[in-house]
């Protein structure tokens, strides 16, 4: 089995224990942490989820919270690095950085000790400058961005960043491998437009938070659009357990091969640089 959960959050124990202290200077972190749906997970919690007898996954891409403070980003990145070293057969690490003068240096540092990408970054909470995108291009590593739909019900963390801004970001970075979280806020539906399909050729979409956003028809829709090779399974754990997704995927019209692509094949290809 080579199934990979591409969207998993981990938090250092010291932040879990004292999150209100950190939230005082980080408004976006405070907003999300104060949500009644918020949950924190350690690396051990993630490994336990992967090793549960009902788990469909053997690896997870893990990352810390993308703080505005580069020092806090280093703290969570160090935790991810340590966790990957402790569980190399279970965890794949991404780093987080804010837009700042030290962002490129921090990405280089994390890449040098084995982390495989950058994200999840929040355009509304941070902004993303050329130092980040240029470094990801140079290292040929993916950048995972939080994107949400602009219609429907409201929830904590739903931002007003226009999808047009995400489209422009993609178009301005043709050599960058980009993963748009949460089905790209619906941007994948626009790949039926030739110009979007062309400019989004290096874009992937993850499934994080699907049970809160779309009904099970989303998987049949992806199949109909011919986009299965661009979809990465992501649970958004600990917000949602991996098992919450499997019934809808199992009962979809996806073929065995298409399920294998979504559950791990596409992630392996993206992370290997092919």
C-alpha cells in the first residue's frame, strides 16, 4: 500500500499546552484556534491514526501552522523535522514560512534536512511573496495553499480572497507546482475552460474537508472532468478523521486505477518530481 494523506496538521506539544499565549500575537491563529471545531494533533496522534486497524493510509504529509512570526514558523518546522526523523516511514514533512526577508533561507534550511514542500500557507493570513515562490521553483518542490469557495455557508477560516486572485497567482508562476487545498475553492470546475486548463497544468487539488463542503457527487464530477490525475487525498486531520472520506470514495464511479491515483499515486508522482 502506498496511500498518502496529503493534508495533515501537527502542532508542537508546547503550543498545544499554551495555545492562548501564542494566539495573543497571531490573529489568524487565534481565529482558528478559538473555533469550536478546532483540534490539535501531535505527530504521535498522526502516527496512531495511520496505524489504526481501519486505516487506509500508510503515510501523511504533515505541517505546522503558518504563523506570521518567522520565529514561530521555525519552531513548528523544527517539530516537523524531528517528527519526520522519528517516523521516517510514516511522515513526510512540509515547512511553513511567512512573507519576510528570511523566508527563502528558512525554506532552504528545511529542504536541506529532508522536508519536501511548503505549506499549508494562508493567502489571507500572510500573503505570499516572490521569495517563497522563487525558492520553491528553484528547489522544484510544491507549494500548498489554502483556498476556499466564495459561496455557500460561512465557517471560521472561510476567507474572502477572490478566486480571481488565485488564478492570477497561478498564471504568474507557470514553473511552480501548486496544490490548492479544499478542491481549490471550486477552481477545478473552471478547468473546462481551455485557458484555465492550460495555465493550471502544474496545479493539483486536495480533498481536505470534503465532508463539510461537498456531497459525494464531487468524486464522480472529477471523473467526468478528466481530472483524477490532479487530485490528492487530504483529510485535514485532526479536523476530520481519514475514515470520514472512504465510504463516498468507495461508492463513487471512480475506477480502481482512479482511486489509486487519488489515494496516493498522484502524491508519489508529485513528491518525486515527475
